[in-house]
């Protein structure tokens, strides 16, 4: 970089220092200069679901004298959630891994499910439905504070939709 060039804050390409628009991504640099960096992806949650997240699982563990607990432990260990301000990633598997990702701007519906067994232990499930044909449904469970996280995901989805200028059409 020299004195007469700079890096585009959106695509990181080298452009002229006096440029008002990036010639690579066509970003309006003057409008972007006064705004905080809201498009940067930040993590909201990263981790595994709880080993036992339902009262019925607790009952099964007690009824089998703990013999079924390793099954639930491996199930929890083989699932990993990474939720950021722009996407939801779900990784499944211990030896062979499957990674699925859905962009937040594609999520259309947020359903918070509270079955009796989960309510008894203070848990819930968050069902996210998206317009992505490859990953149309995401079910998050066993996460502490999932209700508040669901509200954060919803706000981030709305921000991503407005940032990307995405609208949805509702059929009557």
C-alpha cells in the first residue's frame, strides 16, 4: 500500500485513497465511513447441547441405573452449535463430521417449543425454519438461556435482511 491507495473495508481489495466507491464490490465508501462495523460476524453461542435436557431423559438414566447416560453423553458430544450474528452452523458426528450452515437472512419462522419434560428441567427447543432448500429446518435444544438467544437470533436475522436488502413475499 502506498499513500494514494487504501484497502476497501468491505472486500479488502486495494483501491485509490480518494475513491468514493469500491470498483470491485461497488460499495459506497462515504456511507460506510460514518457507520459502525455492523456487518462483521460476531459469535452469539458456540458449544454442545446439554447432556440431559429433558425430565424424561433423567428418568431414563435413573431407571437404567445410569447405563444409558453414556449414550446421551456421546449424543451431546457429537453435536456442536455455532451461532453468530450472520449464520447458524450445526456440526454432527464424532468420527465422520457433517457440517450444515444456514444464513440468518434466510430464516423465516422462529418457533419456541416448551414440552413438559423440558420445562421441568428449565430447557426449551428453538425451531428455525428457513427458505434455504438444502437446510430448511434447524432444531436447537439443550442450550442454557435459549429463549434470550432466540430473541438475539431474531434481531440479527432482521438486521441481516435489512443490510442485504432482502424482502420476503407472503402468499395470500
